[in-house]
C-alpha cells in the first residue's frame, strides 16, 4: 500500500515536472484561477456556511444545482495535471474524499504531490467540501495545444450572449511562439473598453503579461507571443451585445526570425 502510494506519487511528480518544463513556470505552482477550473471542467465548492459543511448528499446537490456532477478521481487528477491545486478536502465521485496538490507545502498534502486521497468514506454524514465536474458550463475557452486553430466568441456568427467570461489558454511546443491574427471583430464599443472586451496576455494566466484590451469594430493588429503560451480572455457585461470575433492562432518556430524579431538581430 505504502509502496503503491510512493509509486503513484513519483508518477505524479514526473508529470508535474514535464508540465513545468512545457509551461515554463517559475518557483512555484501554476495559478489555481478561474480559467483553470474552466479549462479542466473541475471546480471546488464549499457550503455557503463555510468550509467542511457538506454531507455526501449535500455535496451531490451542490454540483447538480450548477448542472454538473461529482468529479471522478480521474477527472480530478486530469485537472491537477494542468495545475489545479486546492488545499481543502472535498467529496468526489462514489463517496471518496481528497484534494489535488501540485506543489507540496508544510500545511497541505503532508509533503506529497498528487491527489491526497482519504479513500471511500463509510460515514456519508461526514462533512467536507466538494469537487464538481461540469465541462459544459461555458461554451467558450479551454486549453488549446493544436498547431493552429480559430477561436471565436460564444455563438459566433451570431451576437455573443451577455455576461460571458471566457479564458482560452494556448500552449504550443516548447521553443515555438504563437502568432495571433484577428479575422473578424465587432465588440460593444465604449471609451476605455470597460463593458465588453477580449484581452491578450503574453503568459499562461491573466495575472501577468497583459498585452492588450480591445473593443469596437476595427480589426486589432496581429500579436506575436514571447514564449510558447498565451491566454485570451473575453468578458461581456450584462447589456448590449455585438457581432463578436474570430481569432486565428498559428504556432511558429521561433528560430525563424520574423518582422517583429528584426530589432533583436541587429
Ligand atoms: Ca455588453
């Protein structure tokens, strides 16, 4: 048993190291942010009363209320492998309890990395948080690793619905860069683009690497990433829509100088 645990922990660790290299993150963990939950389709919830207040039955009801179901161990592990890290034990499928750990800490995970698994609970009246799975809660966003793809606003070519939050995370091969080209663009226009807007981040999240926010109906200029990851975010408020957008991304080999590289080759 202990041996199995060690093997799975080692396997999990090697996955994390592979991801670390591919994502290029530094000293720490990938951010456990909204886009990650959307990308993985797995999310953590606690009771409105606070932490560790849900019986198994109540946990199931929380997921169902939002149109989802309890996450399975495999779904939780898949989410963990792209950086989903929560330091709180929750129910998941079949009455099991645990939590996903990407980076071990003294107060979390007993120094282990992986799914910290409390096993199948005999007493379903125990109170924990919950991990739900709902990949269809959004019709936009996700993790994209293809060499090229066209991303579009929800409902395109129809107008996008109000109250949208979309995060597209693009990750291509290590050493490549990402070229973005706007093909169609029509987003509710206002001064400062505060109502509706897509934003580009030259990083794996929307915390660092802000590169631009756009609205109106003029095609924004192309954009070339610094590294092999990029995040596109789209927010729409509660009123006034527009035609939406289509954006094509293409992975390029960064060893080939491009126009925007010229200055570094002088
Ligand atoms: Ca709007």
